[in-house]
């Protein structure tokens, strides 16, 4: 979420937050803990993702209202101080309709955190995939795994069919 170069204004110390497109809860847990204490509402299109997000929220003690719906169908009872929406708008047939819907949900003076996928942001992943495919490695030799470090690390290190693990990225790998 926000980094050391930016701190939320004092008016957002206990915000009413929306996580639009919460997926399986990774972004949801991150946002809710960054802005703690926050009143959190979240939704996702996928009912399977919403179920996993509910488990993640419970695991990390995040209190929230969670719904399964589409962005353009979501009708909140009030506006939000903070809106987090990562990986959603560029998948819509009309991304600007989604943007306008989110903007209408944001209270004046609120903060919106938007994440859009781009070719440039995924260059490293695409390059790694191409190298693996070109090398002709057998399926399963190289896998990109996303998730929260402690859970992914614990599950992978305990799995009887995994002989070696190499992590890159954060130090929260859970090993």
C-alpha cells in the first residue's frame, strides 16, 4: 500500500474503506492492516475468491463486510474515505465506466489507490516464462506462486513432493 514516501492524512486515521475486487484477500488484508483501524467493505466477482478472502480476513483478524458482486452492480450505502482497486478496471469492457463508478463512491477529500496491469510491469514474468518455455523444461520444474509468504512458505516446505524451493522478493517467505 502506501510507502515511506507518503503517509495518510490525519483525517484518514480510521477510514471507511472499500476494496473493490478483493480477490482471495491478499490485497484486502494488506490494505486493512495498513489503514488500521478501518471500517472495511470488500467485494469480488468470484464467489470462490470471496470465500477464500473471508478465510484470510478471519485468519488475520480483519473485520469487514464482504460481498460477491460486479463493480458496476455494487451499490454502497455511503461513500468511502479510501478505495483500493487493483487489477480490476482494465478487465472491464468499459474501464472508464468502472472508474466513474469508483469516483462516485469516493467522498470528497478521499484517497483512491488504483492498480492497472501493464505490459511493462509484467515484462520480468513474461521473460521468465519465455526462457522456461525455450529451455524445454518439463512441466512443474519452474512455477510462479503468488500468495502471502507465511502460508505459501509453510505449505511448500511441508509438501512431500517438493525437493527444493527458491524464493525471490520479500523477506516474508515464511521459512
